[in-house]
């Protein structure tokens, strides 16, 4: 009886394998697309687990994030298109703090309550970062301020001591 059960299971697996076989190329294609879509931007983002002692945006750094965004949420209206119309309430880490992203202006985006809640601590995929930089072209004049960076520069460090 036991042996018969094992044979039945093998037969089911065999039948499934046979039925799914025509879809294998599609499944592999889908897997490749999902992998590419989730990939972080090459050469950017933090690969170390060293955390910035500053957990959140404060003082001049926080103020600058909101100023750059003109007080408006910087997230996309839909996936990567348009810009959210809500007021910004949070300075969010583009590369999550928990994954080594520094608490610096170039790693920040101003977000509304809804977008801040929905983002969470995920490492952003390449299209997310490029989308943000592309949106910024319409309201941020200097190219260096548009770019997302996770490393701390001399200017970023200086801003921390300017607590006015
Ligand atoms: Zn928003």
C-alpha cells in the first residue's frame, strides 16, 4: 500500500512536469525580467553593513532636503510617472539606513506620509533611483544636487555641525 502511494506521487510529478514543460521558456523569461527589475543601480548603493550613527535627518540636513523638494513629496505619482502632489512630511533615506545608507542630503528624498509608509527598508532598484533623478530635473537646478549618493562627502559632514 505504501509503495503504491509513492508510485502515485511519482506519477503526479511526472504528469505535472510534462504539462508544464511548454511553459518553461516563459518561466525562465519571467524570472530574468523580475531579477533585472529588482537589481540595485550598478556601482551605487551601500555594500557595507556599517551604519551611520545618525539615524534620522536633523537640523540643516533635514531643512535642505525639504528645500530641495520645495516642500512637496518627491515620489512618483504612479510607479515612475509623474510626481506626487502631496506635501512632504518626512525626510526618507533612498538607500535604507539599516543597510548602510548614510544620513546625508544626497541620500535623502522628501516624502508624504503615504509614500513614506509604503517604501519601507528596501534597497531601491535601479529604475526607482533613475526615476527620482529624472523627476528632479524639473525642479532641481544643479546636477550634483539631483544625484542620489549614499557616501558621505565633506559638505555633508559640515552640515551636521551647522545646527542653526
Ligand atoms: Zn507622496
